[in-house]
C-alpha cells in the first residue's frame, strides 16, 4: 500500500509518497490548486499499482476542493488535524533528508496510524462548521458594535446606562435613534417623550420614566460639543446592529435546518441548544477519531497543563488552549448553562464553589465533564439520560 501526504496551501500544494515500509516513492510533487493541478495529482496516483491512502490537513478552507476531487475519484482520503501531525513531527521518531517536507510527515503519520484513522468527512458536518464559524464572526461583530455604542454613551451621556436594565432593549434603541445628547432629551416636550416611551415599551414605561430621563439629562456631565459627530456614529452602529441581528436569525434558521437532518443526541444534554450543539458537533467531526474521552478533551484544548521542574510541581493548573477555539467557546457556554439547569452539574458547581474554587476553575471542570458525556453519547449513538 502507498501513502500520499499532501501539504495544503492557498495556491500550490505539495504531495509526497511513501511505500508501506516508509521509503519514498519518487520526489515531492508540486501541484497547483486548480483543475490542472488536480489532474496532475490523479495521474501520479494512477501510476501507483496498489491501494493508495491520501492524507491532508484541514488547513483553513483550502483543502475542501482537493478533498472533493479525490473522493469523487474513489480515493481513500484521511483528513487530519494539523496538531496531530505537528505532535508526530516533534516526537523525532524519524530523521532523514526528506523530512523537510511537511507532506512527508503527513504521509508517514497516516502510514503508521492508518489502522486507527477514519477517512469519513460528512458533508452535513462541513456545512455546519461553515455556518457556525461564520455565525461566530457575526456574533463578535455584534459585541463590537455594542462596545462602541457604550463608548459613545460614556462620552456624551454617561448617566444613560442607569436608565434601563440593558441599553440595547428595543425601548432604549428607539430612544437613541431619536436623541443622543443630554440636551436633545432635555428639549423634548414631556408629553411627547412620555408617548414615545409608552409606544416603544408597549405601555411598560411612561411619564415617570420620561421625568427620570430628563432629570438625568439636566445634570449630565457628558461632553456636549461632540454631539454631532457622535450622533453620526451612533446612527451607523444602531443600523449595523439591527442588520447583524437579522442575519444571525437567518443563520440560526439555516443551522437548525441542517441539524434537523442529523440525530439529536447533543441537544438532549441540559445546557446544549441547537446552535451550541451544532458548533460542538461540527468542530468534533467524527468522534471515532478519538480512542478515549481524554483525547477528545485534549483536542478541545481544555485539558489542564501542569508546570513542573525538578521536584517542584505547580498546584494551580490552566487549560492548555490548544485545538479549536470555536469548540472551546461553545463548551464554555454549555458549561455555564449546565451549571444552572443540570441537577447533577448544578450540585457539583455549588459544592466546588463552597470549597473555595474559583468560578472559572469550576466551569473548566464542568467543560471536561460535559465533553466526557458528549463522547459517550456520540459513540453509543443515544440521547443523554438526565440523572437527578
């Protein structure tokens, strides 16, 4: 059997072939990331007379086109996490002149690990990963817009934040669309401001809130001469925020549509909703790649690292933070929800906090517990059963 490792890049890939004994077959082959390059690779693979396994790293999105091309040509393609190959390369097991090629290490890794590597990549999971990662970027933009809007209020009307439980509730947004500087709020006729509040809050606020706003505006220490320039910025930010939130709703609907085609094991765990579950599922991929739950924990980068030198061993540990940050963030969100809604994990959280453990430390431990649950139910293909 032959093993072909492919080092993926944006414009040009490099392929390296080893036989079953780990000996090179020919030289490194450069191929362009287009139809001509793919055909060149297929011609090279066609010259190999026995079965071929092709390995490539999931580097950004550049591997997808070549992966599809090889699968359609009926080749066994194994998609690797770059961390797997990096760890193997650092192990120093093999030293030879060809090891300067990343493709050599990919080929050698699938050669020695072929019996336990899974070649499957599900299109639905790739779609989920594209959607959830894009959603994460939009969510970051929402947070950025809100931070900038708060910064504007801190300069022009710093007291405004005390008026509502959340500056970005609909009532507050509609007010900020009409006025920003304290002078603008003070200039409103009281009855007009009261009516605006009643309409935007559906009757929850009225004249009392209007008086409170105008009283704060009259005593504000905001920087009035920035009013015009900050008004332009706030208008832009509120419009961006509305658009981003609309797009998030559209993405969530698409994510739920893809999730509906898959078994709903993850969402049976308290704290894991459709979007969080989709992110976790997309980032894990094929759970059978991991032989133990501990390996999945390490892949997520939530395994504790311990500093040790000589006879000293640190008593405080931190997450290694290797692996997918998207997976780690989704697990953290799930852990926070589980610490409130899952009976077993809520009791665990309260017990550890009572023992003096920090909030973040306990949530990290809950992340690891959740990932052990996730590993088991995905392996066994069954929903989670809540224990009281």
